[in-house]
DNA sequence: GCGCTCTACTAGCGCGCTCTAGTGCGAGTA
DNA sequence: TACTCGCACTAGAGCGCGCTAGTAGAGCGC
């Protein structure tokens, strides 16, 4: 920077002004300085900039590398952050790299805001983070913690899905849950409530699962094994999320169970996977872009006003009926 | 830091030494300083640290948010980088966020090394990057550019797959290519060569595609439409990658084409998708972990010795036979 | 002529740390 | 005793910027 200043015959301060695009430099000088900088190959150094300015205007996003819905969210985070003048840094969790590590990496690179996609951490830890940076938890509640929350109204989504299935005549509706995955508890609860409400309390059945394809495959195998022992298949399955639904479809289709003729399957998320099947997956859409925008705005708002009380955005999910749900098959008399 | 120094009754320099875990501080003092720091809630500031040290020991990884194989690579990059004492920062490309932006974000955060997963940029641009940071391109050639290269021997992989199929009796083997995707050109070429080598030049057929599920679905529809017009289905398909293979399977299965009885399908990548199907996808494994490790080491080596000539790691892919490939169906006489 | 404002520009401190070149001191050696 | 050595520790100069307070000079009204 000093070199540029000297070569352009101005002070360092003016170079700084020009590179920050502030008023206070003549048209001509501005051009000359920029030209010289380009010649020298000068680029402002971010670390020094941060240090001097005290602010980084950077948001850190923690996500799970293999979670498709997260990538949808990320795609929504970038443009909104850019619009508000913030940088975005990503840090992933993998089977061998826990959340704490991922978060420390972000904090270590001076992220002022933290957007945690479906964190698995306990509220106490989140609260701690909330005091170190403007923290937003997506899809995971953190009661009492100093963090903002963005999630969808799981109850509403499940209710819509269940109403849809019941309307189609289904009675033996099974739920593969998402284990300790975010939103799973709520979805499970809403499933049970819906079954009761529709007078199907006797048919309530929750198969423990997770938000992975594997869990769907396993559940499918379980159901098929039961069928082979003479038990009836459920006529409909409400999966914990799309990945689980997709996994479930694999063994079913393989075994000749036709969807939706023999069984209806409903997913959750409307991740980009849902479009993949030629007939399309009936699913509950969580608007990833909208969630992402809320998360970014929460973080930014809090950065501009740290005193803000924790806020919560509850987005309405919406049932998207595609090809994997249809009328219940005739019950054998 | 000054506060800690004062409260512990030592100089700032000593605090610095202690926090960097260097020799030169007494056992007792060390403990006292750490205790005081903990009380005050002091954490070393990374920006200042970078600034003062002149090095960041940070690698930036550019990846495509929706590309499953990239997430496999990332999972391999983290541990290797940590082992070598480097931090990792991720920046994703999305449909609305080009590679240049993603890379600038990384550079802006002082990444000294750049690992580009399947960059789509021209060699000229890569060369430019190569001069700004230790750059490694994964899966994409960049002739003449100052970057290291990690890729797999596409030819060998395709040859193995083709040999496997031909051995199973297949003759009408179609290739859905990966468009301008990384490695596609090589795979296409190797497919053609293999067909010729097996005396199947007349059956060569490349369906233009991409490394996405959508392209697989489209190709599947195309083939089915042809069948409906009376043309024979190919007995085997070599897909551009796993995602494409998976997409292809959807319409086929739906249409009653049983895999592998009626048609064999071979993917490429062995991304974690491949295990998803109950019968498993026959695919060509590119060892993601190994590729990741090479990439990290290349970057680190170059950082420690910037004069290094561009290097290239060519990894041998390996055919993994799972359930989607089987003997060719009897040709109608 | 004076005071005023406005634009274009500069001096120099400070951000929080690292690092080089020391100082002081007790133990070991000749 | 005089010396070297090694250890624990310190002083202080940067790292590359941003920012506040300021100056010089031009233009303007009275």
C-alpha cells in the first residue's frame, strides 16, 4: 500500500480511501491510484483490514457435509449475505470432525455471526456461542440460549401430510422418525396427534430412524421382512425427511412394491432430491431459501444491535403433492 | 493480551510465547498465565496473529455445493490438513455464485493454499490463481498453468468397467457422458477406444449428459422413448458419474426395466450414493480420501517450497462390482 | 480584505499480535 | 575469581491497514 502511495505520489491514507470507495478523492487521482495498484499487483490485505477496522463483516456457516438440505440452505445464504454486505465462510462437520471443531474454525477466522445448520449441540454450548458471536440456530431449538432460531412449524407440515394421506383413505400410516435429528421430536409428536385426531390411535407406529438414506433402507427392509412373515404392509409411510424417504423407496421398489399403488410415501424437506424421481416425491416443503434469508437477517440484525432479545422465525411448511402418494389400496376383506 | 500480561505480572511477549506453546517459559508462570487468561476470557485474535506472523496456515477449498463427490473429498481434506497443521475454509459455488466469487472469498480470507474441486475455469485463470496462492486443481486439467493436479486415470477406470461389461456379454453399451464436466472428455475417449478394442465400433453411442441426476433421468427417458418406437434398449450403460447413474435408474425401474436383468448400469466415482441402493451400484471408485490427501499435500508442499514445478498425481481408479451389473440379456434372435 | 465553507489530501496513532535482539541471573567450569 | 552457558523473561519494532484530526487551497459572499 505504501508502494502504491509512493508510486502514485499520494499518501497512504488516500489510497485507503480510494480502495474503500469513500468520497474524498479526486476523479483523476482515483484512477491513477487504481491503475498503479493494478500494475504493482496490490490487493488490500484482509487480515490487516479486519484488525484495523475491528469488524469482519463475515458470517460463518456450520453445516453437515453430507446433508443435502443443508446445501440447499447454503445456496440461499450466499445471496442474502452478499446483499447485506457480508462475507460467508463455510465449515463442515463430518463423521470425524465434530461441531465444536467446525465452529472454532469459523470463530478463529473472525466470523462475527454464526449460522448453525441443525446443530446437535446442547443448549448450554449454544448459549456460550451466543455470547461470543451473533448466533442463529436453524432447525434446532435451544431453550434459554442467547441464540436466534429459524425453523419451520413441524406440526403444521406433518398435519398437512397426514390429512392428505387420510383423505386418500389411508389408515395404517407408519412414521419413520428422525431419531435425535432436528425437528424429529416435533414431527413425531404431530404424527401421533394427527393419528389420534383421525381416530387412528390404534394404528400409531413409529419406526426409529434417522435423517439418512440408510435409515430409510433399513426401515424398508424391516417392513418387507414383516410382510414376509405375513404381517400387512402399512399403506402409507411418513418418512423423517426426503433422504430417508428415498432410501425407503429403494428396497420397496426392488421388492415389487409399487409406489403409490401399493404404498404411499411422503418425505419431508423438499430438498432437491425430491424432484429426482420421475414421478416426484410427495413431501413437505421447507422453503430453504426463505429459511436461509431469515437466518442471515437474524444474524445481521443482532450484529447491528447486540442487545436484541433472542428471536424466533417459524416458517409455514407446505405439502407438495407429487407422485409418491395416492389412494390407499383396497384392504383385503 | 496486555490485560492478561499485567494481571499475571509478566510481559506481553511471554504471554505470546505461552499461547504459542513455545519453550521459554517456566512451568509455574505458564500455568498462572493460562489461568488468568481463562478468567478474563482472553482468546488470541486470529487476524492480528496472521498479520504479525505473515502466514495464515489456511487452505481454502472451493467446491460445488450440490456435488456429492465433493463432499466426500471434503471429508478427506479436513483430517489431512489438520494433521499437517493447516486450517481449512470452504467456499461453495452455487447456480448463482460463480467460481471467481468463491475463490475471491477464500483469498480474501488469507488462504495461502487453494484446493479447487473440479474447477470449470480456463487454464489462464487457474494460472493466475497459481501465482497468487499454492493452487491445486482436482479432477480438472490445466495445461501450462502454475497449479498442481490431482486426478484419476480415467482411461484405466473406464477400461476396467468396459472389460467387465464385455466379459458379461454386453455389446450394445451406451455411454452417457458428463458434458464439459471434469474428466468427461477422457472418459468419453476411453469409452470409444474400449469399444473399438473389443470390436464393437459399430455400437459406439454417446448420449450427451452432465454430472447430475437430471441428465441421467433425461437419458433414461430418451432410451425408453426409443424403445417405445421399436428400437432395442442398450444392454448396458456406462454413466458419466454416480449421480447420473442414479438418475438413470429412476425412469428405468419405473418403466419395468429390471436392473441388472434387463440392463446393466455402471456409475463412476463411488460417491456415498453408491451404497444407497439395496443391490448397490457397480461403479468405478475414485478414492476420495486418497485424492483429498494428495491435494492437501501438494498445496502444503508448494507452500513450503514455492519453487516447485507443477506436479501431477494420477490415482488408479478401481472397478467396484456391486449389484447393477450382470450378464447381458439374451439377444432376441 | 476577511471569514466562511467545501473539496482534496496528509500525518500519525493504534488494532492485537509475533519476533528479533536483547537483559539478568544462577549454575557449571577452568 | 572470572568466564561462559542456558534459562526465564522483556523491550520494542513491526505486520498492513483504518481512522481521526487536521492542513492547504480554491471559491464565494459581503
